[in-house]
C-alpha cells in the first residue's frame, strides 16, 4: 500500500508540469487569502451596520476606539491583500509591480469610501422596508434579509473594481453569492434605493446598469446573449453585454432580460417569467400571457 501511495504522489507531482491549461499557482507570489477577505467582510459588516453586527452596547469613547482599531486593522490587511492581488502573476524573485506604499494608498482610498457607502446602504435598507409589507421594522431587514448582505458586499467590491484591483472583488461577490444565492458582478453599476425581494437565484451581469429605485424579485436574470467571438475564435471582451434598467423599474420573479443594447425605460414593470431581448419605452408594462391550465379532479383521474 505504501508503494501505491508513493506512486500516486509521484504521478500527482509530475502532472504539475503537464501540457495544457495550468491549474496551479506555483513559482509565483502568493495569492490573496480567501479566509482573510472573508474576515475583512465580517469587519466591514460590523462597521457599516454598527450595533447590529459584532460588538454590542458600544457608546462614546468605546465606540470610537472600536472603530479606530477596526479601521487600522483593515488598512493593514487590505494593503497586504491588494498587493498580493496586483502582483499575483509575478514570479518569485522578480520585482513587484506595486510597492507597499501604492498598495497602502489604494487601501486608504478604499476605506475613505466607507461613509459614502453607508449613506447609499441606508437608501437600500429604506427601499427594502418601503417595498416589503411583510417587514416589521428596519432591524429585521438588516439582521435577516439576504439582499442587504449581498448588496453591501457588492457595493464594497464595486469600489475595488473601479480601482482596477484584480481578484478581490470577485472573491467578495462570490462569497456573497454562496451565502445568499444572489449573484451580482462587481462591475455592475447600481444606483441608490436598490432592493431585491427574496433574492434567491438573481443574476446581474458585469456590464449591466441599474438606475435608482430599482426593485427585483427572486429568479431574475439581467444577462447577456451568447458571447461573440473574434476571428481567432476568442471571446470578445470589454463590450457592453448586459441590459440597462432606468430608474423606478420593477422586475418580477423569474423574468429574464438580455442584451447590451436592451434598455428598460423608466418606471416600467416587467412581469414574472417574461423573456425580454429588446428595449421598451418608459412606463411600459410587459406581461406574460397566462398559459392554458388543465385541472384534473380526483374523480376525473379515477375515471380515466
């Protein structure tokens, strides 16, 4: 048995040098730490919603000290993780593309956006309360609604995406996707007062643009057509592939809206299970005709 184990280990080692796509990260600077990024999100969650997440009962001096210590820790961790993300393709021994100072400046700029992110998250929470009659209070929404967590993570990741920091934004949003079932690409542009009711199965593509006061229900896809390829057979990238939803649009459960040229005009309502691949003007209602239902009673079933 020991010989079989040795042979298995040798074969596995040799596979690292095989032909084809390299699915290893060897002889390169370390990747960002997935575990550290999740710790960052836990701390961000506490700072953005203090008193709901993390330490309880903080006031005055203790609150200030807690915030200062948490922000200081975030600065150190984010500086390291940003440096790793930018330099992850650099071979060990080669000069890094980013200095510690540059990574630190990026981390500081990111942390400076937290007050503004809190302001816009407050509009998202209010939109959830205004848009869901089942909500008893704001506390319930912040504590328990998956969309609030998913949107919080998206808004953080979007800032890093705008700074062109690689890897970290997708680590963040895919963690939120795993936790909530809501998949928002960090490149998406989303305005204020955004609410996803229920949320499970929502997908929003990376070049989508959503205006203010947009509301989505579960199972909605804001997606792309099959991807175009260039003359070499490679996917065409860096083009707008996903729709634009203007202000005050509502999209009900199971609807699919596709295409980079598709614009859903302001105040439009897209009904459940609609498949839409073209633009509609402001104030439009797009509804799926009810299918013909055949209802068989127990008596009819027994007779057949």
